[in-house]
C-alpha cells in the first residue's frame, strides 16, 4: 500500500513538473512573440538606407526648414548651426513668445498661408493652441531614423508622446525646475524653505512674477500653487503680497540681480546661472518642505505643422532633433534634461535639475491636468481684476 502511495505521489509530482515546464514554455513563447512584434513594428517604421538617402536629397533640394521656437538666443544660434553643419540645410528660426507665436499662426492660417514647418513649445501653447486648434500633423509616422524608432533609447521604453492619441506631440525634455530664485544679499535661503514662507508680510512688494494671465511660465507657476494649495493661496500670494507682474523675463532677471525685487517666481534659470558665474548674489531654491518638486518639459514639446511648406526638410529635421546628436544640441543650449537614455545631462546641468529615481515629482505638463490649469487661469483673471 505504501509503495502504491509513493508511486502515485511520484506521478503527481511529475505531472506538476511537466505542467510547470509547459507553462514556462508558454510564457517564453508569449514574451518572444511580444518582443518580436515590437521589433516588427519598429522595423516597419524604420527607413531603409536608400529611403533615408532619398529623404536627405529631397530635403536638400527644398533648402530650408522653418522652425517656430522660443526666444532663446543660445538655441537660435546653436540649433540652426548644427543642422546646417550636418545636412547643409538652413533652419529659419522664428523665436517669439508663445502667445505671439499662436497669434501669428492663427492669422496666417486664416489667410490660407502656411509658413511654418516645425514647432517647439511649452505645454500650455502646445496643448491649448496648436493641438486644440488642429494645427498639427501626425508626428509619429514621420520619425523613421533607426536610433529614433529604437525604444531602448527613450526613458519610458518608447517615444514619450504627450497627446491622448500618442501621435502628435513628442516630449523631448523632462527637467526638475527650481521653485523660485532669490537675491542672497537680501533673502537668505533659510528664510524661504517653504512656499508658505513667501506669504510672510516682510516680502510684500518684493516679489516679481511673469504675467500669470498668459500661457507661459507665469501661468505655469500659478497653476502649480493652485494644484498644491488651492485658490486662497493664489489670492494671498498674487494679491495680498502685491507682486510686480511683467511680460518680459529679462526684466525679472535684472530686478533679481539688482535686488529691486529679491524674490523672482519666474526668472530664467539659465540666465541666473550665468549671473552666478559672474559673481552676482543670486541663487535657485529647489526643495520646499510643503510642496512636491516639479517636472517640466519647458519648451521641449515637438510637433510638425500640417500643410508644411517644406515636407522633406521638416521630416529630416524632426528626425535629427529626436536623435542623440540633435537632442544633445538642443538640451545643452536650453539647459534641460533630454528624454533619451543615451545623453548624459550631468555634463551641463546641476544634479538638482536631473530627476532621481524614487522621488515623488509632480509633472506639471501632464495633459490630464489641463482642466485644472484652466481653473487656475480663470481664478487668476478674477483676482487680477480685483487688484
């Protein structure tokens, strides 16, 4: 009887072992299938050498690409020069503020004029204007360079698209932003370790901000405070503290350096770094005790305009910009963290600006927050009318 029981037990164990092996085989087959399917999809979108050579030739015949980007002198210089050096094609760089860019494109399109090929913009302009008003053509099918299609080259294991369709707007930056900047002769870092410290009466009339009514950095930061603390905090900061509001960030930078307004909510971080190198008493404040650190795309959202006047040059340019070479040039010029895995941003950025694994960040350019950002804007309109 015991012998029979042992034999039965052995058979059961053998059957279980066989079933386990078969299950592992099945899982392996499924994993290989998924991996192969991914490779096939990437291969289907990747240009052959002959197709790439033809694209370059067609783009060179067109002779130029028109890029609508930020009014950043370094980007305006470095990006066209690098693309010209690589392909001999001119980049006509139109560097204007986001609101002005949107107005320009709307006016032209109403007149049946299509002068722009590619846009680089921040989240408010890209989602609220270019995407919302259907100015964009699908970008994903245009990206065909092997190193751009390769999913292992991107942080999320794939190209990072911002739009719901995962097709129109590619995210190329993901940078930790300072909470604000201070003049250290007049404001000690130990005095502003939280956002609520900005509400101290001693800072009343000593804060500057970019106009929070318009799309851009001013509205971006107002939205951040609203999402974290609500409408009453906005009232206390933007009304009771009586900050000066302007539409020119260069003025904010100058006031910060001079100490005219020693707390700047929206200074240009690249400019602040330059001023630090010159020995001026300015500094960025990153970590706050009562707020999540924030991630931003900055102007690192890439799109291609429909009815592009230079289709081949535009296609070549977006592939180059999303490549290691092109994105390295843009990220270094702009002072941002690229979303490619093969670019080391620590070569030009402070460690505080590079996202760290395990840290709970708030992604302020998440398109799911669009409704909340609109609420913040509506609240700011009402508050500013009451000032």
